[in-house]
C-alpha cells in the first residue's frame, strides 16, 4: 500500500477518513470474515486460495484499525462448527495458515503496537498451534495500541455454557450456591470477552444477514453492517466506509431519540 495520506493511511483511505467524525469512531469493531470460499470459486481456485487471500485482508484491516487508533478489533476466524464440519484437508490448511500468519505477522503487529488476544475453546486446537499462539501473545503482550482479538474454535453458545460453568465453579469454591446471585455484570465478566467492552459495530462480509453464533450476548446493541464485498476483497478503505455507515446510525439502546423525547 502507498502510504501518502493521513497517519500512514493510503490516499483512498485518507479520502474516506476525512469524511468521518474522528471524535465519534466506534471503540470496538467486530468482524465476521466471510466469503473466502466464494472468492476462490469465482476464480476457479481451490478454497484454500481464498483463505490465503483472506489472511492478506486481515493484515490490511488491522493496520488501518491501528492507524486510526481503534482500541478493540475482534475477528471471527474459525467457529466451533467450521472445525467440526469442514473437510480435514481444509481445517488442516487453516491451522497451518494461522501458524504461519502468527509467525510472519508478529513483527508487523509490534510495529503497529497491536496486542493479540484469542477467544474460543483454544485448548482443543492442535498443540503446535497453541504453542505458536502462546508465543505470539507473549511477543505482543506489552503493546498498548489496538487489542486484536481472534476468535478461534469459537461459538457464542459454547461461550455461554463455559461462562455458566465458570460461575458455578467459582460459587462452589466460595461456599456453595445458596448465596449465588447472577446478574448481567457477572455474566459479562465470565464470558471469554470478560475484559472487553461490547462491540459498537459488527461488520459481516459477503452478504449473509446472520450472526452465525458470533458474540450473541455482546452484540445485543451493536450496529450491524453487511457488505456484499467478499472478505478477500475487503481492505482498509472498505473498513473506513463501514465506519462511515455506522456514523449515520442513531444509537438509542432502547431509549428515545432527542425529538421524540421532547414531543
Ligand atoms: C469464511 O469464508 C472464512 C473462514 C471460515 C476462515 C477465516 C480465515 C481467514 C480470514 C484467514 C486466516 C485468518 C487469520 C486470523 C490468519 P468461507 O470459507 O466460509 O467462505 P464461503 O462462505 O464463501 O464458503
């Protein structure tokens, strides 16, 4: 990318960024990265070619997010269902791609002051992948910019199951269930995303109007932005355009807007 614009943004990105209200950027953006397979199919390539290009889009988007100082970026990489239901040759490739991605990209993540984080049942992933993840966490652990969370072997329903089990385990260690009082704050704290605020904006690429078991609790009030662009074609400019759409929305959290409140 040519970095001729603002804060290292490309010229095209700068044009979109200048139209944004920089005081009202979303703090936490979640992305359902979809369409790698379709991208490859349209080009008569194997699906894995789409995943490979998808990893390039991850790099582009995280750099743009870091440049405009988005504090939290959460990416849905592999669901519990992806790992169970896809052919082994594809899931093996995805695991190898992740291992390679982490090794190659850690220096770039450090240059951009990005700290990595993972959510999901990551203990079920192959040992070699877990070892690389632990290494990448350690290598980026001191960075203070964007926190990039990658959801791996993630499902929102399994997250809720794990959350309730963790609440029960803590309660039984602390004298039993009779004093247990569950409230929303306790549930939020025991989710994998315990220390993160809820996303303000969720982006889904490739046109499907679904949440696909992603952050179901945390997305309760998020603005949803769906684009037809397939993930391998999605870049920093598309990311900024999604933020532009977000800024056109009015967030009410179940309340009233200004004019209705005084009517
Ligand atoms: C969805 O496309 C994508 C995936 C299941 C894998 C996501 C992986 C990447 C974006 C690349 C690697 C990620 C990291 C973090 C290095 P799909 O295969 O479901 O596409 P389709 O719906 O068109 O078949």
